[in-house]
C-alpha cells in the first residue's frame, strides 16, 4: 500500500465511520444485541438507584430507632412508640415482631403447633423468621446485578465477533482489501465490546458494594437480636437509659440458663 492510499484512508475514515454509522448499519442480530445491552443497563441502573436510596433511608431510620430504643425507660414504652412508627427499618421491624410474639404467647399460650414451647422458644422462632425475611429483602435484585455483570461483556463480545464477520464478508464480496475497507468496519465492531464493558462494570461494582453492606447489616441485626431476645423473652427490665439496658443484658447473658439462645444468625435460621 502506497503512502497516498494510507493518507486517504486515515483522512476519510473518521468522517464516514463511527458509532452513528455502526448503529445505522447494524443488521437484525446486531440491533437485538444492542437492545439486550440497553435493557441490561436500564435494569442495573434502576436497581442501583433504588437500592442506594433504600439503604440510605434504612440506615437513617435504624440509627434513629436504636437511639430511642436504648433511651426508653421500659419495653412498654418501646412498644407504645412502635405503634406510631409508619415506616419500619429492619431494627424496628425486628423489635415489633418480637414484642408481638411475646404478647401473643402471653394471651393464647401454646394452643397450636406453631406456638409450641415456652414463650422464649416462640420469641426465638419469631425473631429467626423475621431475620430471614429481612435478609431476603436485602438480597432482592442482587441476582440481576450479578447476571448483568457476568454476561454483558460476552454479549458485547458476541456483537463484536458478528460485526467482524459481517465486515470481512462485505470486504470479500467487494474485492477491496485496502486499509479503509478493513480497519473501519473492524474498528466499528469493537464498539460492541466497549458497550458490554460499560454495562457490566457498574453492575459488578454495585453488586460488591451491596454484598458488603448486607454483611455489615446482618452482623448488626444478629447482635441486636440477641440483646432483644434477652430483654423481651427473658423478662429483663431496662431500668432506665441505654447504659442500664446494656448492663442488664450483660448480666443476664453471663448467667447460664437453659433458656439462653444461640446467636441468631441467618445460617442458624435455616437449620
């Protein structure tokens, strides 16, 4: 190839080729792959925005509830306040369900198989089921993010392979093997790989961030559930203030008792 042909190719390619040219000349398969990538991007970003907003609100409400919980004079005051709470965070939901379970067992006793055992056993099972439900809600949407992050690059790569194939076929049919006939169409086909990576990278980053956030929140709920069970099911009075409550929980948990439960982790809930 002489220098004049090379200069002509470099000068004419930018104006004739590009993203717009590639999109306008995409065939049915290429358009379908582009639509799939667009759908993946919309789904992942919608989930990211919704989950970030939900976590931010839950974190604020949970911190405010825990502050009021440990400052409450008694569990009766906590129960009264929970009746006025409109939007429940995981901590207030766990407390509400535990108090409801205690009140239900105190009134009806073990009249059904679902209520068998002591009040402590019934509260324990209720807390475990509530923790399971909270964890399931926290993990909602993570499967979509993981799927998008794992498959979007391959969808883009498939589009690139198909685009290169189409370009080579067209070049072979035209009989022209110059630089402007080869490099332009092949370079356009690489756009699909870039689009696949652009869709996958935010999904993978969001999945990792949400997974870590879930682990932290589950650990906090696990610790709070143990203290909550001690206060609700074992009849330990708060006395007054957050410091007295924590002292009461420590004293109760240091004494061996057959009613003492194991730490309420999601793994234990599945046993």
